[in-house]
């Protein structure tokens, strides 16, 4: 692989290689709510706390988002007592890192900045 001159090309190229290995991430990165949920799960949450973090999202939709993120392999979960807890795993953290780096380099703003517009 040839070294590129700019960080932008490197970041973009690295993200595209990641998406080639994990194709479902293409659809995840095109959805603000999926990215927001994934980012929020960098701190472990149960379904109740996740629901409180996203009150505008119906419970059924939130459960489907979690199911897709689990199938994509970017989050993991465990059961403690009667509650399921979800968190962004290493694959998800790498995806978010590449996503944010690429968004910042290509568009000059992070997803948080874009949400404030």
C-alpha cells in the first residue's frame, strides 16, 4: 500500500478498509442515531438508562438499534441479575475513532459539532 501525503487520505483509507471488513458499518455511519447510540455506549448502560438518554426514540426502535449494533459486532452485552447491559467493544471503539477522525479531517467538524448546527 502506498503512503499518501495527507492525514485525510490516510484516515479515509483506513476507515474504508475497516468498512470493507465490517460492511454493516457503512449503514451505521450514515445514521446519526446509530452513531449517537454507539457513542453513548462507551459508558456501559442498561436499557433503562439508554432509554433515558434517548427519550425521543421508541423502545422498540432502540431495541432494534441495539440488535443491529450487536450483529455488527461493534457493541457487546452482558447480563447482571435481571438486567442486560450494553457497551461499545474494541471493534466499536476503533470504528468510532476512525469515523470521528475522518469526519473531522474531511468535513472540519465532529459529529457533536454537526448536531449543534
